[in-house]
C-alpha cells in the first residue's frame, strides 16, 4: 500500500457529505423498523433502495465493482459484503447492515449490527464491545493524529481488554466524491504509525470484530466475507470529519436505536 494524498474537504463539501449521511442514517432507521424474524435480506434491500431513491439519493453500493444490491447484509459468521438473500432471518441471528448513499456528488457510509430475538449473551457482548470500539476510534480522529492511533485503540480495546479479534484484511477509509478514498484506516496498529490526519478530511471508521479467530475467507459469490472458524462477527461504522480536539460524526445511530427500542423483534445492546 502506497500512501496517497488525503483529500481535505471544504466546509461546503462537508455539508454535502452530511446530507448524504442524514439520508443514510434515516434509511437504516427505517429498515430497523421492519427488520424481524421471518423477513429476508432481499426485502430489506428493496425497501432501502426505494427509500433512498425516493429521497433524492442513490445507493452507493449498487453497481460498485458490479455489486448487485443496495445493502450489504452479513449474517452471523459473515463479516461484511453479504449479498441480500431470500433466506429468512431467525431468532438468535445477528445481522450487519452496511449501506452507502450518494447524493449531490458525495457519499456517506455507515453500518450497524442488529440482534434478532434471543441472541446469545456472549454475542451481545461482542456487539457492545465492537460499538464501543468504534467510538474509541473516533476519539482518535483528530487533526495531527495518525491512522495507527485509531487502529491501536480499537485493537487494544477488543483484543487486550476483551477476548476478541480484529479483522485485518478490511479497513476503514476516506469518503468523499468516491466511496473509498485515502487514507486507509485499519482496525489494528501502533500509536504514531500510519498517515497523519489533516483537519477536514472525512473518513469512515468501521471496526469488524470476530468472537473467535481473526481469519476470514471469501465465499463462492466472490463478495461475502466470513470468519474461517464460523464464529460470529460484528460491524459498526460512522462517517466522521477530522477536527482539532474532537472529531465530528456526520452519521448517527440515534434513529436506528430508537427503532430498535420500539421493535419487539430486535434486542437493545
């Protein structure tokens, strides 16, 4: 990997990315209202695509490197990039929804992992820790810090303080006119390593954390990435702006978590 120039966004560009993230956050909140046992990934995907388009956006993922859907729906041992299927969601499943919205020339990117019904306690704890690790990583997304500072705190929290493993083959990334820009933002690393983060660069931070070993493989569909040992994996992601002192989060889980609290099929974490 060769470090490339990081694109610094103007205030106007940041506002456009914020608008994409607002629609994105609302989309996942609306999906969370109808996510339940007996539903299918194909149904969720169709709903999300229609919602995004009806509000003036375009699903970032659809057609990206020929990806066939608007949502990535990864279940249980699937880490990321799961293609929506007709299989029904069942009690005890965990479902990672990853989505992007493209609007006014700019992308937003976020992900949230949901639990349906009676999810095992150890899996719920994995989900909580992964989400907490995301916010610890965001605390490091300040001007002058480096990508390794973000990766270090995520890895330290998940692997040293808890018995989990960070996926290394997949990383966070810059976000802007294209869905994936520099810098790459790994979920592991050492303090002081990596590219320096300039003020007003926009990045997606997205811990992907496994209950078992960190090893992953790609399924036969050439998209879905799953854990080699079959252990569950959780994934949470926000789009943030690097600022002096404290990062600004452009996406929000607020609407999602309100929907989860009101949806009797989903479990709060």
